[in-house]
C-alpha cells in the first residue's frame, strides 16, 4: 500500500484491510471503534478543569492504585462503545479485575486489552496521558486468549492526549501516526512509517529508584550520564515511549528491591508499546528476552521493561548480562 500523507485514519484502516482479500472487516471495525471512542475521551480531556472530571474517585483499583475520575470514565467509554459493536469476544482492562465478555460478542474473533488512561496521576497537572490498546486473535473461550505472547498481537497502538492528540498504531506492517485535527474531527496521517533513530541521546528512567536497582542498571545509567545523555522522564509511559519512538534513546522501568517485577503491566502497556517499538526498528526486552516472546500467566502481571533504539538497547543488554 502506498502510504499517503494526509489520508484520514478510517480510510487508511480500510485500505490496509484490502491487503488481505479474505479479511472479514471485523478488525477494521474494532480499530474504527477505538478511533471514535478515543476522540470522545480526547474531547473530555481537553475540557478537564472546566467540567468535573479531575481528581480521585476515592477507590483503589485491582492494581492497588488510586482510581482517578478520568480512569473510570475512559474505561467505561471505551468498554461501552466497543461492546455496542458486537465485533469482539472479550475485553480486559487495567481498571477491571476480570475480563468482560459482552453478550453480543459470542462469535467474536478478537480479544482486546486496554490501558484506558495511562499516566492518569498526571492528568490533574495537565501533562500528557494516553490510551493503549492491544488486539489478539481469540483462541479459546476464556482468559487464555489474552495470555498469548505479544508477538501474536494482530494490532496494537495508542492515543496520546498531548499538545495535540495523536493515534499511533501497527498491524504488523510498520508504524503510522495520525494527528487529530480538532476542527475537522478526523485523525490525519502525519507521521508515516515511523522508524526509531538507531541511537538516541535520552534515557528515561525514574532515577529516584537508583538505590533500589541492581548493579547492572546503576552501571548503565552511570555510563550514559558519562557519555552526555540527557534525562527526560514524564512518568506517563505513553509520553516517554512516544518521545522514544520519534527521538530514540531508552525508556525503562526496571525491577527494584521493592517492586520485584517492576511496575509496568505486560498486557496493557509492555506488549502493545513493545510491539510498536520493534515494528519501528527498536528493541523491547524484559532484560532477558524480547518482551514479545514472554507468555503472560495472568491478566494483571507486571514485568521489568526496557525499550528503545537498537544500539542503545544492545549496550544496555550487554551491561545487564555482565551482572
Ligand atoms: P497508569 O497511570 O496507567 O497506572 O500507569 C502509570 C505508569 C506509567 O505510565 C509510568 O511510566 C509509570 O507508571 C510511572 O511510575 P513512577 O511514578 O513510579 O515513575
Ligand atoms: Mn498505564
Ligand atoms: Mn491506566
């Protein structure tokens, strides 16, 4: 397919589908539903502060984290909007303890994993947040469909509600980014065929955890500082990974002696963003193997994560190997 700058997302999705003459159109309809739901979320986030969507709900979620009002709203909008289509079998979300199997989806061929609002603790202070999605083929009638390797994702992507709203996604044929034109209400292809720079000059680690890290992680961070790398850390993974995709360098959330498996969730964050990083020519790893080759054991499982430019990641993995 000839990538045409300026094409709108819905048409792009349909043109991609034409590469597969046997496609039923279901995946395209799911992607278009995600596009529509995230436009609504974007419009609400743009008004945060004017309407009553900021602050906490007063409840702790299954992750043990404070639920923000926008976490709940984004989750409900996405799940309700998607469920009304009847196009998928089940949805799992960072904000829901169990997967949801909509009554009208019993014939659905796909399952969807969602981080409805990533970086939500930043929303009250007007910093970029995002929605992350991951789609697998249904292989069973239970949670096993969600617990497939990340490499088996048929599509993954995110929407970043930043200084502009962008949707970035891949169906395994490279990564394309679309910017929402709020006047027209359409996502327009603005970043065709995104490729990570081979090497960057940025490291994104929460360095306040330095004392809790293994020697290898500390040594890597010491090394890049000596080389003159700069630290950028938003604490919205979506923003840190979006910057990494465009500018290169490394985003990491390692394990530490308090968070033995790190903090990032494999289904909702590490797999979809790792898929995009690898599709754009980078490397995404848990420190031992590609994150996309790890078979998750439970919906809300966490994993140490390192992702970014190929040359930077190879150096990091070599240092970690030394121990
Ligand atoms: P979420 O808002 O979906 O719970 O995710 C927050 C995550 C991730 O986006 C970010 O990279 C990380 O938490 C930041 O954690 P620290 O504040 O510990 O650095
Ligand atoms: Mn998140
Ligand atoms: Mn979240």
